[in-house]
């Protein structure tokens, strides 16, 4: 009996810095918490019910944090110094 060997050639995965998921820089936890606190004050919702859902870096000094404030979606802009620039419903 003759047996044949079949080999598959696959392309190696891209390096981590070239993967799309690693291109977005998320806001540090302390800035997300600052946004959550600001949303609580602006909306009157208990801060324990406000959860960061996503975040991304807008420019070199600004992050956008999206939060769920008791079922209401809210967007917060915060700079790297911890200054909340805006809180708006989405």
C-alpha cells in the first residue's frame, strides 16, 4: 500500500501590532471611573448602577467613554489629566 503525505500551507497570523483589535487604545480605569462619577452627578442615577461599556482614544489627550447609566446610554469625554470635558446622552 502506498501512503501519501499531504501538507497544508497556511499563512502565519499577523503580528499583534497589526491586528485590528489592538489598534484601539482604551481609557485607563481611573478615567473611566471619573466619567462614571460625572454621569452619576449629571443624571441623578446611583453611581453603583453606572457601568462603562466601551472606551477609545480620540486623540493624544482625549478619551471617549461610553457608559450605561441604569439603561440609558451616555457618552463622556475626558482628557488625560482627568478633566471631564462633556457628558451627553447617546
